[in-house]
């Protein structure tokens, strides 16, 4: 029998970390990649993505 933690880990799908593609042009921090924009959590700078 497998350990319960091992069984739980097999059931749970974990999304791989994808590093942000951009850095903030104002403060240099890594920007969060949202569906429609890139946003800086440090200085609140936002760059909107182009509409497709």
C-alpha cells in the first residue's frame, strides 16, 4: 500500500512555475503576467497586452 501523502500527490496536478517574461521599466521588479496585462506589485505600473 502506498502512503496517503503519495496517493494525494498523484491525484493533485501541480502547475509548473512559469517565470514572468517582463521586468518593470520603473523599478526593475518582476512583473506579474495576467490574462490582459503585466502588472508590477511594487510600484503598481501596468502594461496592457495587445488585443488579439
